[in-house]
C-alpha cells in the first residue's frame, strides 16, 4: 500500500459529489493500492447534508478510505491536498448557456485559487468541473500564485465519452473500439469533437463512417448539445456521467492509468500555443498522459478546413469569456 492521497472535493453535497465520492473512496480514481483521504468543502448551509453523505461513506466500510474531513473553510479543505476537484458551483437551468454562470461562479474560483496556493501540497493538481469549466480553471490559476500553470485543468472528458458512444452506435461497434477522439476548445456548444483524427479498431474513423453530412451535422450537434438534452430530460444537469468522466480524467493524468500506447485523451489545459491556440486560455487538446501527473499535447495532427473553422470559433469564445472575467484574473 502506498501512502494516502489527499483529495479535496468542493460542492461535495451536490449531485456530482454524490456520484463521485463513493467511486473515489472505492479506489476507482487512484487504483486498488492507494488509500485516499477525503476533504470535503461545502457552503455552510449544506454542511448538514454533507454530514449525511459522510455517514454513508462510513457505512460503505471502504478499505481504502483513510479519513474524511468536512468543512466550510477553503483554507482547511485544501490543507495538504494533492488533488483538488473543483465541482462546487451553480449548475445552469433550462434556457441558460454555461457562460451565463460566469459572473456567479467565477467568484468562487478566485478564493479557491488563493486557498489552493496557500494551503495545498507542493504537488497539488487541480481538475475543474464547475461551469463554465475552462474559464473557471483560468480564474483559479490566475489567483494561485506560485502553483505551476500546467497543474490547472478542466474537464472535457465527458464530451469525449459522449462523442465516442455516438460514433460507436453509428458504426455498430463496441465503444472501446473508438479511440483517438479528442475534444478541442471550450466545454460549451462550440466544442470540437475531432472525428477526422479518430479511429475505429485502428482504422481511420472516416473510412468506417463515410456519412460526412452526419458527422458534420447530427453527430456534432448531438455532442455539443448533450448537456442541454440531459437538463431538458432530467430537469437537472448530468451528474453520474460527469463524475465518471472526472474519474477517467484524473485516473489517466495522475491516478496510475497512463493513456494506452498510440491513443490519446482529451483534457482542457493551459495552451502553450500549439495548433495556433493562443497562450492564456485553457482549451481542450488531445494529450497523452503518464498516469503520474504529466501530460503532453499530441503534435502533428492535421485539421480539415471544417475543423479548423470550428476550432477558431471555440477559441474566440474562450477569449470572450476571458475578457468577461478580466477583473478576476
Ligand atoms: P449541485 O447544485 O447539485 O451541487 C453544487 C454544490 O456546490 C452544492 O451542494 C453547493 O452547495 C456547492 N457550492 C456552491 N458554492 C460553493 C462554494 N463556494 N464552495 C463549495 N461548495 C459550493 O450541482 P452539480 O450538478 O453537482 O454540478 C456542479 C457543477 O458542475 C455545475 O456548475 C455544473 O454545471 C457543472 N458540471 C460540469 C460538467 C462538465 O462536464 N464540466 C458536467 C456536469 C456538471
Ligand atoms: C454537461 O455538459 O452536462 C454539463 O456541463 C452541464 C450543462 O450545463 O450542460
């Protein structure tokens, strides 16, 4: 057994928290040999509900769960944390876009960025789920003096998973056959699921699914609008699938599960200028990961004119979001 990983989850009494904590505590994020200590942050009025969640965690008798701490103080929550899962934020309701949450939710990430810098462990890594996730990650990073920029990531893995399933169903193959599917840009309706560079059973996807009108039309809009479709159907936003995607995101990044040889995964990360994505925004990219805390952008992929146009639009949206929160950076 290795020493425990200290994991902070914000918004832990919320919907995603309820779908996430039990999976972390059972070993699905860091593997069967790594104990975890959970540090759960909530706003004061939700602490009662959070106590109920903690009771349920206790009642699972998870062998890997090395302790639970509940708090409404960000400083206490991030104390010694190796991983910060920033989930706590308002979800959108019907008729809203994720960017409508910027002003309300952005403010949460200034204070949490500062607390991450002042009390997180030296190796702290951050995964943002709360929407609008890319720009919230940017806000947190800008307020976390001394924490290396590359430690701040946001989740586009749910979009990758959604895209893979749509493609597998269209091709009539098991979802595991769909590989090399990157989601570029923002976690918003402008996101770009890159079917041109994807593969099915090792073959270029576009040789298997030749219906380009479907790929550029129905497929794209289904993935881009999937969050809205779930809100319309459930009356509240995706929770179990979001928690599942966060398990995937962290497991590949730092949970001992490297990206399989020849494949890549999607993470929103601070741009280094690759593919013309300007530095200073956090964008979805195809990356390979070592499972030990490092990732690298996959270089040399060709984008079609169609994908390039979509990439430029999603980058423009991220730049607009950055401008809208300039006072928090
Ligand atoms: P929820 O309302 O069920 O839970 C959010 C929790 O955060 C609440 O318990 C609330 O009390 C808490 N909270 C609010 N402010 C806080 C603060 N300052 N500190 C700590 N906790 C705080 O919402 P949810 O369904 O769990 O969704 C959470 C966020 O995740 C939303 O912004 C949602 O839009 C987003 N989301 C992102 C993705 C993605 O793919 N990136 C997917 C699904 C949901
Ligand atoms: C999702 O993609 O399901 C989440 O970002 C929630 C939303 O607002 O769509």
